[in-house]
């Protein structure tokens, strides 16, 4: 957990190195869809979905970058409005995930505002289309606004590193990025806070389950990943775990790669299928659109093994491409079942229904709801006026257990006190089903 803000300078140094690498990658030629081109010409500002009702929880922006307050955006009914910002993926390859997370955040704020808390809560959302260059521009605009007290819920590792660097440099809280990369989990960085499991946690849980509950051996596990911070973080974790379990060196692990901002997964898939020992289980660290392409092409080429996607995918969207008789596509999750009878899950579903009739419960929007609720809880716990400095300590108190939040205990791993809990879901043509690992593998042995 975070220790001291003075150690931020080491975090900044590490993030600057990562940012320089990401800037280099961003200059490489990219495949840009017509949708992305239109998005870039529209200044990457937030656009509300048609028909959605956002009376209390959001703020729009003009093309000039000036915020246009909604009718209750400042000190309405003697309640001060607390503003946060996000630069996230509302178009591009991670749009499904970004919009789902954003729906959850908005729903939590809408619920808090309706319940008459001490403060009102709003979010200014800007679209970066999973492009680090746009993230930098958006985050600069957000941080220039003194009323925005934190940046929350950014989707992606390369974009998250950029935003985290800028937030650390200004001692601004960067809360709960939708990324499990280790670079965004630096010990001693008080302005970086999260509650989701890391990619290492997810890969470790997946490999342990494969080896414990299936007949797949350590040398029959492969990896397909994005050639960026997301993919490399997951592959590094896989190398460490497989090395510990079976003494398998990294160069013996079947691996397929694909480029960021591309859906050209065929070469990476071919590398896996043509490996001298083709994997019987493949762990996938990819964006939602790329994961959909990978699953579709793998099955089309006759691959019938296990495909286990880490939580960077929007599982509802991925489930739509799965064949009726396919029960071997799995996704790890960093939040519990949003359809359970747990009190926080019931509150989430009520909030989502009240917020928008068009939104349906799913793990991604549940994660957004939980991080929004954590933010509300932290701000409401303050005994001093909220500002950028005081909210950093308030959020740290929540994650350290000083300010108790009962549902946060769900995220502590019973097997690994230092890690976060990971859940498993089976993806089928009928949707997403939470199951235990032994249930998943027991009925579908290869």
C-alpha cells in the first residue's frame, strides 16, 4: 500500500521512462478506422449516448475545452459539487470496456446525488480512443482545471502510464486505472491507488487453476498478447509462474503477438498453432476487439483448446462471438459477480437501473460503480474541505482499512494476503457465468 508522497519522485522517474517508450511506440504507423478518424476530428470530447439521462452526475465539454456546467454543477441546495475527470476510451479498440466502466462511475454518482450526501459528485469524461498522445492532451486540460480533484478510471496501460505520470508530477490523485500493469502499482506512490488485481494476479490464478484442475501440463500453456505494456506485463508474469512450476524458460513458451491499434492477429495466432508443441490452453492479454478476432479465428482454424482472457476484455461483447457449443472460453475477473445477492451488487444493479434503462449489469460497469462508490465514501469521510491534497489521504485511508468499507474485504485474496482476489467466468453464446475454477474444468476436460 502507498507510504509517502515524497517517494513520488521515484515513481515519476519510472513512469517517465515508460512514457518515453510509449511515445516512441505511438509514433509507429497505425491502422486507423473511419470511426477513429471521425473521433479524432471531433476534439476527443465526451459525447453522451443518445437518450441517456445524466442530470446530476456528468459534465460535458465544448470543442474549445470549456466546461459547460449542468444545472446543479455548483453549490446547489447548499451542497458543493465535487468534480473528477477521466481520459478514457470511448471510441477505438477498447470502447466497449471504457464506456461500460464510465456507465458504472456515472451510476454511482447519480445514486449518491439522489441519496442526499454532503456533496454532489460529477465527472468530466474525455475520449482518448486508447491513444497515449490524446491521453496526454486530455489530462493536461483536466489538471489545468483547479476544480477537478482527481483523475479516475482511465482504461489501458499505455494511456494510464501517461496520465499517471502527469498526475504524479502535480501531486494529483490517479485513482483505480483499469489496468493491472505493475508500473501503475509502484509502492510508495501515494497518488496512485487501486483495488483491482494485477495482471500477475490474474495470470497466476489462471495457470494455477489449469495445472490443478485440468490435465494440461505447464509446457502446454501458451500466451497471446498485445505488444505493449498490457501484453508484456502479462507475458512477464506467465514466464515467472511457468518457470516456477515447470522450470520452463521463456523462449520455450509458445507466444503470439499483435501490434497496438491493430486487429491483425493472424500472424500471432499462426505462431501459436504452428509451434513445435501447440498449446492446449492459451492465455490472452488483448483488447476486446482483438480478443474477439482471436477467438473467432482460432476456432475457425480448428483450435479446440482452452482460451483464457484476462480482465481487460469487455466480456459481454466477447461472448457474442462464441459458438453455441463452445464452453472453453474463460475470462478472469477482478470484481465479484454483479448478479449476486451481495449487498453492494444489489445497490449496483439498482443504481444502474435508475441511471439508464439501456445499461445492463456486467463486470466492467460493476468495477466502475465500485471505484465511484469508493471515491464517494472517501470524500464523504473527510473532516476538512475536499481539495487535491486532502482527497489523496482520504482514499489512502480507505485502502489501508483506516476508514472501513465492508465490501472492500471481498478483494483480499484468501490464498495470497499480498495479492488481490481473482474470479473466473465462463463465456458462452448465452452470456457470462461466474463459476469456480474446479467447476469450469471438471465438466469440460480436454
